[in-house]
């Protein structure tokens, strides 16, 4: 039997070190597998593998030790069950996500919903180099978006409604980054230190801290591998209904600026994050409430944010 | 503020997350709406997380003050 390894790879069959054995890669949808799917995977692992699955770092599951003679049978069975196989090679990979606002008490955005939407549009798309996308519901960044080529991080901008403030000083104490100080009995915020996770908003007894903009910070240029690099912010406060469009813009900017063999991280390292940002040219929503100086993140300090959050 | 009637007291300075909030929540649940609980808690992680969780459960923080190394919170039991 002649084997077309590229065809196999597309279908999630990866060559194993041992001759004539394959690893079959499955993917989850934004990190969730139903109990039904888990039972099906367990059965497949018993039938075709060695009775175990390997849980991948990208929220997938792999069944190793599938013999070459079982390839057709197993492929048919996977298809009939409707299980999703993964991909590899120069394609957009499974979009991973943290649990997000749906269940996480810290969540600012519905990271899973966003990831499912992005996955539907981008998964498997052929690109010059492998491209990974991750979505986190808040700056705690549990899905490690800064380690991906493209990362989305839920964020909220705190705005002070001074008339409501009772001057209790709780916000100063709850801020994990000492971004708030009390001056003449009222809080003032240092926007450069604020990580946009909104603890001041969710703690304030009088609701003096309110939500300004809420959306995703869009990171680009993260990767792990042999030379790890953290992504940097290339767009801010992307609303839920514009995530696909904004990711498309990042891919487009990469397409315009990249040289052969580069991943987004390499391109940004060569041209600088400012040039990349300018190419992405995301205008997004402007805050109407915010009265302070222009958000420090729109300038050259974006690199620092990448480091801080990472 | 200081002539508020305190109905119950709780010291969570010996506890860590998530027991800090769990104890606070349980205590509040035993109280009546409008009653006031005094909580003494540590700086750092407890002061960053307990107030947000208390507010998230619909109670009202009416006072925060530093007390030596620790903090003192007065919480009014909500619905
Ligand atoms: S990144 Fe935020 S929303 Fe997502 S799981 Fe972590 S704490 Fe929760
Ligand atoms: S959003 Fe978070 S980091 Fe920013 S000021 Fe509020 S508590 Fe501090």
C-alpha cells in the first residue's frame, strides 16, 4: 500500500516513531469534550490503540499505536461517529480557550464562544507557517494567549465616577498592581500600571468604578518552540462581534510583511511591533467615558505589556 | 460609621484562599438581611479577593480600614 503522508496528516494521522504505526490526533471544541465523545475515544483507544489517550497541550487527545492496516477501518469509524480529528503542518491549528466568563468567576469575556467562532472560520486554513490561536477570558491568561501566534485576552477599562466614590480606599488595596493611589481622599489611577482586569470594578462598594470599554486585547507574535517569544498587543478592546475581522487583519498584516519561512514572531522581531500594529491598523471602539491621558498601551509601551501579562 | 451595631465577627487571618471567602460566605448566610459582619483579614491575596466575592454575592461592604498589619471589613448582609 502506498502512503500519502500529507493526506494522512490532514486527517489527523501522524507518523509514529515505530514503523507502520500512527498517532491519531483528535481535537476538542474550545477545550470541551462531551462525555459521549470521551466514551467514543476510550472505545477507539481500546480497539485500535493500546487502551490509553495522550492529552495534548492544545486541548486535544491522541491515540497512539494505530496500525497501518487499521487505517481505513478507523477512519471510517471516526467519520461515522462525527469525531473531530486534529491537524498539523502549515495550517491554522485548533483554537484553544480557557473556560472564561461562562463559568469562571474572573472571566470578562466569553472566551469559549469566541474560540468556537474563530475555530469555525480559521481551523485548518492553509497558511505559510503553522499558526496557533488562543483565547483567554481575562488577563490571568490561563490559555496562555501570549504564547500563541495570535492571542486574545479579555479586558475591561475601569472608569471612575467620582460623585459615587465614598473615599473608602478599598480599590487601592484590591488592585494587584498598585495602579490606584488615594490622593486627597479620592482614587487616582495610573493607566500605565493598570492590567485591565477590573478588580476595582467588581470590589467597589458604591459602584464608583465602572466599566469603560470591554473587549479583547489582541496579541500577535507569541511562540514557544526552540526560541520562545511572547506576543505583543497589536489591537485593543476588540468587541466580541469583531473578533473574526480583527484576526483576519492580523493574518493580512502578516501576509503583507512576512518573508519566507517566518512565523508572526519572526516578522515582528524584524519589522518592529509598531510597524506591525500600523499594518493591522485596528481602530476599534474609542472610550467616551475615559477622561484621562491616552491609554499608555497604544504607544511603544505595548512590548512592556506583553512582558508584564505574560 | 463607628457607632454601627456589629452583629457578628469573623477572623480569617489564619486562613488561605478559598477558605477565606468560604468562611465569610457561610457566616453571612447564617445572618439576617441588613445585619453587619465584621471580618478581619490579611493583606495580599485575601484583601484582593474577598471583597470582590462578597460584592459578587450581593452583600454590601460598608467600611474598609487598616488595622495594624491586617484589614477590617464591615459587611452588610444582602438579599
Ligand atoms: S483566563 Fe481568566 S477567565 Fe480564563 S480561566 Fe483564567 S481566570 Fe478564568
Ligand atoms: S483594573 Fe485591576 S489593575 Fe486596573 S486599576 Fe482596577 S484593580 Fe488595578
